[in-house]
C-alpha cells in the first residue's frame, strides 16, 4: 500500500522553477509562474519498501482554468531522497521543458530538444508542443528502436483519429521493457486511457532486450484561434 512521504517535494519544485529564472507565487494549493495558469503542485509517495531500496512515485498536478491532469514518475533507489532526485531529473527533461516552451516564455531558455508543430485535424489547427524522449535504461538509446521517429508518427496518427472536443490535451506515452523481458505500454490523454495510442506504440519495432529500458514522451496539444498560427510563426522567426 502506498503512503504519503513527509518530504517537501514542493520546495524542490519551486527551486527548480526558480533555477529557470521564473517568478513563482503560491495560492492555498498550487504554485503559479508569474500568476498565470497553469498551476502546479507535487506530492511524493512510497510505493514499495524492499528494505535495501524504495520505490517512490511523485505526482505533478497541472491545473488549468477548466481542467487538470497529472504527470506521474516512478524511481527506485536506496533512499527516498535519491529516488526523488532521479524523478526530478525525469520531470525536468520531459514535462518542465515542454511547459517552458508552451507557457513560460520568459523562463531561462534551455537546449532541450522540445519541438513545436502546427497540426491540422478535421479542419481545426492545433499547436503541438512535443517533448524530447525521456529515457532510462541499461541499453544505448540508439539501440532500443531502429527508428525513433516511428514513435512520433504513432503518437500523431493516434491523436489525429481521436475525437478532440476540448481546447487542450496532454498526451503521455511510455514504453517499458522490463529486465524480465516483460513489455508494458502506457497511453493516456488527459489522464484517461488511450487504447489506440497504447496499441500503436506497443507494436513498434522495440528491441526485446533482457535489460530494463523505458522511453517516455509528452505532447501538449492546444487549439489555435484564428490568426494564432501567424503569431506563432512570427515568434519563431
């Protein structure tokens, strides 16, 4: 059974945001950069105690005016603190850098591999902010799949076939190859199961290794109003 850890992970979260030159304020429950949405807050849980090591999960909740979603990360280490440090590295690489690109333009710029694109889905234009690939494992990243772009294609195709009715979506995909050669795929859209994405990612040409590795990606998809695409293009020049 999981238990809430008495470790102030929000102090670490604020320190990380401030390290990127962001002004951070707090309401009763959430932290806000420059007083604007999205809000963010974190909680840490012990999931397993193996005596010599612990499995820890940290949930980062992102708040929008009409919605919220959670990005969860898990790590195993000899101490709770070491596991949390590993999780914050994962969070920074994928989620934080993506949110800097999408919402926090005044933040310290980082070389992070995050990309942006304009997708036309059913006649509606969307801005897609695509994280780099968060990777953990004992194999070289280049060896886990012949063409990593096939993961991007699978994600994009799955989203294009999804009935989009909201203004913003967070699409998470994770492929994990366990040390016991068990493969686990996660596909979520706004924290709801996304079976088509899960199936598409699971069927890619992953290396069936006896070593652990995990590949994670986040796509923020935001509906564009008329004229917004031109504004985005001007900002990129």
